């Protein structure tokens, strides 16, 4: 086992006004998916504590927003160095509470640091602009901080998803209120500590634990100007509706059902590794995981490579655990229902052997389902586990027609050696992120992350250059100092 489960129970509180503050609304236990044991607990704030925390954040944000961006960037640069210094211990902690492998925990944090490095570039990337638009008249724009923003993050990426938004917002001069998942709140403690060590002024990072009561109190607070959310489609709809009804900006990322088109001319080795790693990485618990394989024509040798790769993975080291036992039961039930509906189980994850010493953990091995019918549960429903459903199709046109029926729209990929066919998929695929011979087409910064359709509620993307207009305001200034003798209608 590469993941080190904490030996001593971690006790955590809320990070309010630069101090750890015990919540008045009870406690929340954190259970490791690896062994089913409680590894920590955090206290839950009362509504009054939430309100006081946001009020303090609002007061401190005013001065932070006036601070030159180069000074704000200095804090972020020191934050980056602290994360790199402590990356192994943070990766172990986030793996222990989320079920990831250590390597996945580290990779997620590195992706977050990549976003941080993009945030450091904003001071040079987005300088505003000024143009003389007419005789004696100039127009300019200045990017200004929004105020207090809130982010509600999921269990599957306890560091990466919040790191999509923490550095960008702090660079832009906003105060950040974070409600981490109630299943994985411990990583938030380490990130908040790192920011304090980096010199971030008190109040600009606030961590509030809990569930629905905390979320509603954060969304409803009048000082919170924008809300970011990543999680299930059901909760994304609720958060988006509540926030926008209050006149707030909201960008809520929901679920996915990503399709991969496999063409006969694809490299079997490239496809075998790329597709297998896509649906087994993070035990399939990510919104960019491959869920459906649209197998065009004779691709048996490719599927065999996928089977070989997936079957070789060792639980606990190559692939992590499922977040809860209830989710394991749901996934096993979905496999059984697909089999009863006529699917052929090529690799059966229900026949799981837990790693030695971790028999009480939440385990499901990779599963490959063949001959899935379009429109069935295995095709349409986001299962959120290491399961891929193969639908057999006669040609690329049929594959694209099936892909277009998905209510989601995060990712679509194609594996082929034909450039023209690849270009057709990039053009016709109904997804916000498209890959060619890439199983998980997550863009690298400064290209932004975001899907379409029911995978996203709100406009814009949550990271990259396209996120700046969501997380800030743009002020336009028109200036005239004297009357021009040769004026015209534009003067």
C-alpha cells in the first residue's frame, strides 16, 4: 500500500478570521475508504458563525482588493513553494480521506499548482487597456476584484478542484470562502495552514465545514457575490437556482457521461492504455472518466488490450477505493442490472479481492461491460465508478449520433490514426472538452476547464483565461479633459 492512513485521529475546526474556531453546530466524522475507520473529525459552524465569518472576510477584502496585484502574487508564490515542500504529506492525507492512491493524490495537487502558476501570470497577462477613441477622448478598462466569493467542492478531488479557484480569486483580489465536502474536509485544513504561513492576511481564506445548513448560509449571505460549485448534477441545479434567484453569479459543474469513439485504425497499445486508464483512474470517480466506449467495426484487438490493462491493476496501489460502501453496493447493482439486460461482463469487478489488511475498505475492481444497449442505465446514468460500457456501432456516424443523445457534455474523445476522422469528431462531438488519442482530455492552463449541456449550469469556465470575467468585474472609463476645436459627433 502506498497510502499511509493517519495513525492518530485528526481533529479540525473552521478557519475563521485567520484562527481555528470550534463550530457550535456539532461535529462531523471522516471515514477512510481504505479501511472503513474514522481518521478524523471537524466541527460544524452555526449560521451565526457563518455570518460573522463572511462579514469579517468582507471587511478584510476591501484592503486586499486595493493591494497591488504584484504584492498579492508574492503571497501566492510563497504558497506555491510551501505546497511543493509539503506535497507528499498533503498527498497522503488527501488519498487517505478520498480513497485515491498516493500517486493520484500527488498528481491532483500538481494540477492545482499548475493553476496557481497561471494565477501568478495574471499580473502580466491582463493589464487592462487604454485607447484614444476620438479627438481628446480616451477609453480604458480596468479589472477589479468582485468581493467575497464562495466555492463548494466535491470529495473526489479535495485539493485540485479548490485549487482551480483559490489562486485565481486571491490574485484578482477577492476573499475566498470554502465549503469542502463533508466526506473529505481534512485536506482543507492543510491548505488553509499553508496560506497562513505564506502570509495571506486574516479573513481572506475562510473554511466552513458541514452540509446543507452551511451551504445555504453561505449562498444566502449578502456579501457573497459569486458561487462556484463542483459535484452531482442534482445539487448543482439546486445551488445554481438558489444563487441566481438571489441575483448572484453562479457557475455550477455537475455530472458527466463521457463517450470515447474507438476506430479500427487506432493504435491498439495507445488505445488500450488510454481508455483503460481513463475509466479506472481515481477508481472512475471523476467527471472526466470514460464511461461509454463506442466501438466502431472490428476493434477486438483493441478491446483485448483494454481488458489486459484493466485486469492487471492492483487495488490499493494501482487503483484506489470507492468513497462509501453504499456507492459500492450501487455499482455492483448496476453491473448486475446490466447483465440481466443482456450485457456481457468481460471483466467483473464484483469479484474483488481487497488488499491485505484493508478488507474493511470500499473496493470494486475494474469492470468492462460489452453489448450495452443505447438508452439503458449503463449507457445513460453516471455510475461514478471503474466501469466502462461498450456499445457496438457500425460506423462513425452512428457513434456520433449516440454521443449527441447524452444529456451531459463534459468530454468526448476519439482514438484513431486518421486525421480527417479525428477532425470530424472534434467538430461534431457534443462536449466542452474533446480529446484525440487522449482518454482524459483535461486542458492544461491557460486553457480553461468546462463542459456544456447539463454538465454545467452558468456561463463561462471555472479556470483559465475564460474564468477571469466570472471572478472579477471590468470597469470601463471614458475620459475627456478639454474641448476640441475640430470636434465631431464622437467627441
